């Protein structure tokens, strides 16, 4: 199994990549390095493969055993341009997930959460939707906790995935 982390060189993504590597997992980072940096990644371990892609233009190749952590986001000149750019990115990643059906899809965002819900309802792709109010190591610990829950032996081998849900992570998060 490989963990595919979009935005893996960014603030939250790089923390997640480091935590997955510490667990002994293989990681494939998809990033265009517009906000993240290669120096944030533990590539020397040999467990991390990095691919420079602009997700606003192309989708991502996936395998059925992959776990996809979608953390990629852009920051543009205006709020409207930022939302539009992130919607393009989300749509390309979600379409890749819909077509290729990885083991689990974890979406960190708000722009396309309705599309993510339909991945489960219409295409039976197990999904987790996470809305961050803060970032960093605390958010990554909570993300990994939900991941561990979703891939427990009973859930995984009996094919009884829970419904997709929204988890609010961070101090001061709304409920």
C-alpha cells in the first residue's frame, strides 16, 4: 500500500509525510511546490517519491491499494480566484479517485465536499472529509487517528466502511 499525499510539501502535508514515514509507510508526494518546499520532505529515507504536478490541470494516477490524502490547495490574488483554483484542483483529484477507486480517500477542504460525499454514495469509495481550523502536528495526529479507524481489520476485511463524515480538527473548531 502506498500513501499518495497531494500538497505533501506544504505545511500540513509535510508533517503528514514525516508521520507516515515514521510508521514505515511508502509515500508518493504530488505537489507543484508553489507554496511547499522540497526541503520539507524526508526523501533521504527512500520511502518518499516526489512528483511535480499542477493538479489544476491534470489528475493523478492511482492504484486500488492506494490511500489518498488530498491536502493540495492554492492561494491566489483574490478570494474568488483562490476558490476557483481550488475547485479545479479538487475536481481533478476527485475525478481521478472516482475513476480509479483507491482503498481510501481523505479530503481536507470545503470547496468540493458534496462531490466527495457522492464518491461514497454513488461509487462506494470510502471517504473521510476533514475541515481544518488550524494546521500542523495536532491536525496530523487526528488525521492519522481517523485513518487507523477506517482501516481496522474488521472494517477493511468485512468491507463495512462507515459512511463518509466530516471531522472538524483544530482548536476552536466549530461543531
